[in-house]
C-alpha cells in the first residue's frame, strides 16, 4: 500500500487548512453580509461529508488497527476534549452566571460563542475573533487524522485532505463574516483566515509522530480525530446551520453530504 511522505502530508495539511480557510475568507469578502445563508448551507453539506468520513473511514480504520475498545475509547476522548475546549471557551466569553455549557443558542450570533447579541460593530468584531480562536482549536484534530492517515494509505490521506479543505471553506466564512461586518478590513480578514488554517499543520505533525509509534496509537489517533469531528458537527455546525437558516433545509443538505461523503470513500 502506497504511503505519503512526511513532506507530502505537511503540504496536503497546509493546502487543506490554509487554502480552505482562506477561500472562505475570500468568499465572505466578496459576498459581505449576504453570505450568512450560504454559510449555513455549506456548513451542513461539509458536516455531512465529515460524518461519512468518520463512519466509513476513520472508525473502520481504528477498529482494524486497535479493535473495538481502542475505537470506543478514542471516540470518547476526542469528543470529550473538544467539549472541554468549547465549555472553556463558552465560560470565558459568556457573562452569564452558572453553567455556560447548558445555555441554549437562540440565534446566529450566539453560535460564534458570543452572548452579546447586539448590532454594534464592536460586538461583531469580538465575535469573529473568538470564532477564529475556536476554529484554530478545531483544526488540530483534523490535522491529526491527516497525519495518521498519510502514514497508512495515501488514498485515505488525499480523501481526508479534500474533506477538510471543503469544510474549512464555510468555517472560514463563519469566521470572516462577523469580522467584516464589524468593520475589520476585508483583506486583513482574508489574511487572518489563512493564518487560522495553519493549526491544521500542527495537528498533522502530531498525527505523524503519534500514529507512527504503534498500531494501537494509530488506532487511537483515528478514533480521537473521529470523535472530535463528530462533536464539532453535532455540537456546532448543524445547530449553527439550523438557527441561521431557520428551516429544515440544513438537515436535508447534511443528509446529502453524508451520501456525497460515502461516494467519496468508494472512489478512493
């Protein structure tokens, strides 16, 4: 089975993270405030593709190399780590007393991890910066999956790179839209989008190092990345899309994304 070299893995992770996020920033700069509905639809489609990749690629690979226990433990660990990060971010950015993780998101702006739902530019600017920080964290487990996969199967590495690039486009838009609406320069926002994607490379380095130690660590790496991705999809992307679109369209689009992702796994 053909493997990717470490340099190729780093190059793919850079393209998937930096170019994907950068394209999202460019689209937001061109569309302005009109891009919110498109962000919703693209997030749903990308979320569906991510679910398919996790179910039909990452979990089976984890099971093959480490068995059911490693797959389950990795999934739980990945979801738990991202939940803890999201909880901490909510706690840090929320002015509410009590358990921030249980607070319901009732509108589009709150899904940027901001409870200041006002029209002021300052609030939108702050929301975009917080979203940038959150996406920087979310990109790490995706890079881990790429780094681990590239050392096992080049086709799987390419598939993951394509999937990550596709879903980084709407995430880049989700970060850039409030920044631009808050008065931040369009092309400065594009530059920030590009820089945010760099954390994917950091994750890829971790995946290459950890995944190459043993079959068990490889299995845990796949499952960890899968659990992290599933939490991001169901805890952030789908609710965000539904609130922004205010219809069942995002759910239908996500189902279409699952089918598309499944077909992608068959092609490679």
